[in-house]
C-alpha cells in the first residue's frame, strides 16, 4: 500500500489560482491531470459603463457644476441627451449640487489667497447661475471668510516689506498689481496697503 504524501503550499494556500497543487495519484493510478487540459472558459466581456456611472465616477473624484459635468460626459462620447439625463439623475440623487460646488470652490480659492473678483469670475466660467454665485459669497460671509481687506493685508505681510512700501512708490505699485492679479478690487487693495504701511 502506498503511503499518502502531502505537500505544503504556504500558510495561505495557493494565491489567486496562480500556484497549482501538484496532481495527486490514487491507488488505482488515476490522476487529475485531465482537468488541466480542459478548455478554458471564455472570459466575460466587461459591460460598458452607463452615462450615469461615468458621471458618478467623475463626481467621486471631485465636485462638478452641472454644465462642467455635462461637458465632460459629451467629451467622452456620450450624446447630449444622455449626458443631460445622467447629470439630472446625479442631481436628483444628491451626488451633484451646484450650490455645494460653488461654496466649496469659493472657500478653496479664499484659502488659496484669491480675492472676490477672481473668485466670482471663476465661478461664472463654470456656468453657474448668478443666484448660485451670490449664495457662495453669502456662505463665505456667514463663515467669516469674506473680510477682503484683511485677506489682502495677510498677502502683503507674506510677500512685502512694510518699510519699503511706505517709502517706495514703485514698490507700492508692484504690491497693488499683485493684489489686482489675485482678484482684489481697487478699494480693497488701497485699504490694505494703507494699513500695511501704517504699521
């Protein structure tokens, strides 16, 4: 009588079918090698994602406005009608919300050191309605993030020397141009520079 032999395949056994157990032979001399010669089953064809699934995949990465999301879906070969329907589905399910997108983007830009003019322009580029943009600015007010002269002053303190600005008009113009590029209005930048140089 043959002595049964065992082989070890490691603590977790074969990994994902990549490690085969050796063929076993019974007393009659039969083995299971025939199973290895059986034809492989055809792989299942992966289903193409629906427009709604594609929209959701985009929203999982980050917030999008409705026009932006629809534009991205169309760029991926989805028809206008299907893209519009997918965006509507996402909005109905709460995955997409223009007001939430606008408030999130506005807050991020404030934290990045940008002023109201720049933020408003960027929100408009995303195709947001004026009332949605106004709501985003109201949210900034409510959270205490819309003290624009204080924001501008903070930028000046990080970038410029107050003594130099107080005595050098060219340096003042440079500071003013910097704040304008950042999206602060003329009155705000004048107030910020006056406060900065007066210290």
